[in-house]
C-alpha cells in the first residue's frame, strides 16, 4: 500500500514534535494546543508518550505541523465521526471552538 497522499509519511512523531518546539517553543505550543504535557513541565519524552496514546491530541499536533510547513491539510472529520475528547476536556468548550486559533477560525 502506498502513502503517496499522506504528507506525514516517513516523518517520525519525535521529529515532528521537535520541529514544532523549535519553531513555536513550549509556551506558544501550549497556547495553540492546550494539553497538559505542553503546559506543565513539558518534555519531548512525556509529550511523545501522551500523543502516542491520545489520537485526538495527535491529530491536532499533526495538523499544526502540516499548517506550519504549508503542506496539504487533510479534511477534518465531521464532529460526529471524531472520537470523544477525554473527560478532562469534555466540560470546557464544545470541540469545534477548542483551539480555534490553530485552525484559523474565529470564535
């Protein structure tokens, strides 16, 4: 099976994360994607562990990486097809407005 349509093919999550940290720094990365591993004692190791276990967070990180590098952006799944956010985030805001600054939408 070929990955010709996947701009992330061959890019390790660690490389992707290091590039984002080099470009934005931990503080801005934590503002753009509000997850604990970016905002409280951030490290590559803890972030990789979290992102490998949490598909919704990894999707946001991959999307930001694509946007930062001006690569083709995937179509976002309709809300009904996305996995539910963790219980920690479920009460904050509806998922369409969370981290709207990543996607370039205004609230």
